[in-house]
């Protein structure tokens, strides 16, 4: 039976590249994002190249009611989701007290609440069918304190903890959970977060395609956590030995607006 994969944030960056990875597996796809034109372009490309079914749903995950609306639409189409890719997410650079609170609450809604809601909606069916899985896109930020991006880093720490807990809960069920934790990546994330105004512009970045390929391989292998790239792995190792005060200061300087 052909697998159906739902990918959020599928219009660009890592989400777009993950859609391509699953399309190469001959999986049918459901693309979720706000940019309908970009998704339709991608859908046409993937249908042509891989002879698969690709559905497009325009949705804004910063709105609390969106996950249920997505589910209602899929039920109306008779679509069952076998694999959920929670890729949608964003962050903002700046001090917590200086950034608009409403916008920071939207980070939590997209990065945490929508991810939990979609997982909670689709996971029971996967368990019942004894197949499928969830691929979350976290970040190396989830292992660190994040001065000047406090809410974003905290949201990715949630994703890390949540993914590891589910991985253990689902042991032996036939359903897997993987958390992909990229470091700096070439995507439009930086434009949204205003990273072009920080020292992050001076850091070598992996391509979105490289990150997606690593996450896809890890998911297929049933790994719990994947940190792509040797430099990112080294950073993760260093966090185990450096004092938290050193990490806080270092990340704060890294994220500080010029």
C-alpha cells in the first residue's frame, strides 16, 4: 500500500526538500503551508517526476483552529496520513521584552501547539495500523539556552523533549519518531527571524537539501535524534562539557542584533 506523507511548511527550505525526499520514495504527499503558488509549483514538479499523488492545502498554523480544519478537509477527501512531518516553524531575533508579545506567542503556536495538535490527531491511527511515524524538525537550538531568541530556543527544547519521550512510549508499536536537529541552514528562516542583522550571517550553513536528506535517512532508519553536519555534532558534544553560564553568554553574543 502506498504511503501518504503530510509535510507542514512545505513551500520552501527544509520542508520543500523533505517533500522531495519522500516523493523519491514514491510516497503520496500532502503539502501544507501558506504560500499556495509555491506549493502548486512543487506539486506539479513532483507529480511529473515521480508519478505520485500530491495534495495541496493552504493553511496558517499560527491560528489555533488550523489543525482541526486540516483534519476535517482530509477526512472529507478520505485521506489517511501514514507519516507526519512537522517542519513548519519560525523564530525572531531580539530581546524577549523588546519583541511584540503577540508575535512571540505565534512562535509557540506554530512551533509547539500546532506540532502537538497534529501529532495528537494522527498518531493514534498510526499506532492502530502499527505503521508510520512522525518526523519533527527541531534544531540544535533545542539543546541550548537562547538569549536574544529566547522563545524560539525554548520551543525547540520542547520539541526535543517531546520527541524523545514519544520515541520511548512508541517502542515496539511499529511507529517511530525522529527529531531532526539542524544547525544554521540556507533557507528563508533568516529573513523571517532577522538573522541577516546578526553574526549568524558569518557562519557557514548547510543547504536545506543536505539537512533534509540527513533527516529523511534518520527517519527511515528509525533513529530518535539526528544532528546533521560534523560541526553541529561537535557543538552538541561541547554543550555537555561547557558551563551553562558560558553557553548562555556565547549564544547571546551570537544572536545579538548588530
